[in-house]
């Protein structure tokens, strides 16, 4: 999960933490299917896993694995509602990623 504290580029330790944080989030977006999933969630506000699988040429299990990676990175939040899982974008982490990229 991402540490949302802004990291100034003032010393080597902070620079390494910044680089680790940015690379971790970028790695989570390192597959086109995960980029598409995140975009779908941004556009729809929230979705159920099965609905997302209907919109991508991927098996439900593959979509679930990609969602797990996005969730572990903190970019996506999931809510379990009985047999359904509802996912939405974690805008706080997404905005933090944008800030990290802007600081490059």
C-alpha cells in the first residue's frame, strides 16, 4: 500500500523512498488490462467484478487477478457484498500518483 505522505527530494533516503513509491504504483499499472480496468472504474464510479469481465476480452479469473494487483497497490478499493465484490477507484491514491509523476 502506498504511503500518501509527500516526499520532498531533499536527501538520498527520501529520494529512494519516492522512487520506490512511484515505481510500485507504476508497476501496478504495468499491464494494459489494468490500465483499462482503472479507466473503466474511473468512468463508471464503481463496478462489480462480473460486469468488468463483460467489458473486457478476459476471463473473470483474469480480471479478478488484475483487480487484486490494483487493490494491493491501493489504486482500487473493494467492498464485499455477499457473493459480489464492488470495486471503485481510490482517488486519494490516484491523485497521489499524479503528484508523484508531476514531480519527475
